[in-house]
C-alpha cells in the first residue's frame, strides 16, 4: 500500500500528469517550467525540473537580473527546456530562453495596448543598436535614437529608459523599437503645457539654440520659437549672426502663437522704439540729407538715413545723364551719398529718395554757361539717321540736326562727312531744360553766317530783295543781301518756275538777282526763292493790267507790264 513517505510509480505519474497534463517527457521540450537549484559548482547551477536527470545552466545567464550570490541551493527558478536529454543524459535548460519567452508574452501584450516598454541599450550593430527588453533583444535604428542626430550614444548605454515598439514578428524573432517616438510624444505633451502658459505680446527670455540664414530658434524652456531675421532689428540685418550668437540669452516678445501647429513667432525689434514714428515730420519732402548705401538691386539702391530707416532711390532718380544703367555702376555698397526726400509714406513705411535731385541739373548749368549763339566744341558720340550727337561739358549731349550740318548739300550727304569720335565745333541754337535737349548747329559757323541782328532785324518774310551769288553749288545758290548783309540759300527747286530754269549752272558768282524772302531756318538764317518772286510778280501784273476775262492774253499782260517797267 502506498504512503506519502513512499510514493509508488503510479503516484509519481499522477503528480507529473497534474503538472503537465497527459503529455509525456517529450511535452517538456520548448516550454518554460519551474525548477529547483540542487547544486552550484564550477560556475554552473544544477536544476531539477522533474525529469530523469538534472540540467546545467551557466550562472552568467542569471547575472542580468539576479546577483550570483543571491542564487543558492533550493532557489526556485524558471527555465526553458530545450531538450529533455542530450548525449550525456542531461536535460538541456536555458535561463535566457525562459526570460526571453516570458518577455515576448509580456511585450506582445504591451505592443497590442500601445504601451511603452523599458529597456537598456547594450550593443552596436550595423545601422543602429541592440536593446535588451528584459530578456528579448530588440533593434533600435540609428534614426530612432533621438529627435536630433546624436554623435555620441555612450551616455545612453546600459541606462534603463522607455522605448516604443514599432514592429514585432515572434516567428522571426524581430522587434524594432524607437526612443525618438517616446521623446516626441513627451515633448508634444510638454509643448502643449508650455503653450498654455504663453500668450501673444508676452515678453520672455530664451536661449539661442540654432541660427539659420532666415532667423534663429530660441529655446523658451522646453519649447522653441522662431525669431525671424526681419524681426531682429529695425535696421537692415544681412545675417542673424550679425545680431546674436548660439548660446546667447535674449529677451524676446511673443508675436504669434499657432495653436494647431504649435509654432511660436518671436520678435526683438518690437521691444525697441519704432524709428518710423513721426518720420514724415522729421524728413519733409525736398529735404537734403546724407545716408549710406546698404543694398543695390536692379531697380535701385537702398539708402539708410538713420538706423532702422531706409529709403529707396529708384534707378530713374539716380543720375541726370546716365540712363538705363545698372545702379551698381553709379553707387556702391557702404558709400556715403547725398539724397533728397521725394515722398514719404508712413503707413507703408516707405521713403522715396532722389540722388540726382541733390545735384545741380546739368542742363541748367549748361544753359547758364553757354547761352544761345555761343560756340562749343565736343566729340561726336553717335551718328543717327537724323543727326549727330555731340558730347558737351557737364556730361550732357547736344544734337546737330542733319539740316544744320552744312550748307548746299543734302542732310544725308552732310552726315557722311562726319564720323564717331571726331572733334567738331558748333553753335548753341536752343536749350530745353525740361525736355533735357540741346540743339546745335555746325553750318552756322561757315563764312557769311547771319548774325541775330542781321537775320531778324532787317528782313521780313515775303520781302523782295536783291542778292549777290556767293557760290554756285549742285543743290542751289549761296547768296548774300547787299555788301555785308545776311547770307542765305536758294534751293535748286526755287531757282525758277520751269525745270530748265532750275539749273544752278546758269548762274555765276557775283551775279545779282532778285528773290523773295520765304522764311528763316532754326538758326534764323533767311531762305530765298526766285520762283516765289516770279509768281508774285505775275500775280501783281494780272491784278494791275487785267485778267483773262478782258480778252487779253497772259503774254499781252506781261508784255505791257514789262514795257511800263522799262519806261
């Protein structure tokens, strides 16, 4: 009869079935079971799990959670049964596998619930690090270590810290975790709490964490705000590093808070007095002042008249004489220039300045120094189809129209006589300051050119005068009134009514002829016409001696008129 002190084989089988069900010893394999430490020797622990033989487990497998001296004979531990019996007849047990299986069960549950898990970074592998999750080994990608790239991970090694499981595959034994996700979630919670404590218009202190081309990020005690370069100072700031540096403590004002994006805009200049207050009274239109060129663009140059106040000199207001020239060829950055205030718009914070208005109008200066009729000398800058442009003192140009280049030849032929770069002399005919035009004449310098008194005082349009031929040209006759009167020109077409009479070669120098004054050119030099004189004489004869209705022919009328003239 069996007793408690002497159990029978059937009793042992019943106890075994109670623990493992109806499974045989093969049912132990691949399972986590409890065992008892029966001995500790040679760095190994002998553990009895109720099989035919005990199994050995390296003491190092207990070091991660249990101190070596805390494991003693009689201690109860969980181990994983890899095999019931090996070649030596011993059970093959593993404490690490037991811990790993238990950890997988727990991690799967926590992953399903979205909970954070605790682990320790204990090694480096390609592309990241290995993390011990209390027995289960997980992979931590390098990009998931921190919010920002971490150069040295040594301070994080073997430190217990929370992780977020991103992916699990028990069949393949893969676990991917992230430390960054935990930090971002924590940071978002902290940002929300901090944002609730901040308000627009509030003045706070912060530390400059990073500087970019467009501004700087300032740490406000757990949350960053952007200090844009345009909000650092009222004066022009080319780069934020000109005003602040990393690590510097700055006092800023909260300009805007975006609750949705949790972005904070900061400003420093808002804490300073606005230099634009009262600027219209300070800089009235027409005022001349000195400023420094701060920036040059294709459409003009910006001039700082005082710290924080800049005005624009448009390219059209930069020079009296240099048109369609890039502003960089007129002024340079940091140059001190004198400008005039043209317009002030306080609301738009704009000041329009003029560079040329601060200088004397070169056309006014030229008109004062060179009155009409004075002689000038300059270089032919350009020849166009209608005249010559001459460079004059004061960096201005004057134009000689093709009809004022030479007497007796066509304008096209006169243009062909001169070329670019040639030094020529001319007479000032007219100066229009408003239109910035100077009219010159070259033919007026030729021998016998009329004086103002002779041209305007003694001759009248429609008057008949006797002139002396000075020179016979292909284009007509150069003639002079009296001995020392005004000289003028009779064009070929004005030498007579008939084509045969319009031949210059039928005249000779010194011959005296009657002609009518038909007008004056721009230099007030008279023009004559024999043709107009003949037409006027014929009209007068018809009126005096009869008309075609009287029965007399035109020849009879003219004959009678000539006879009376001879008498």
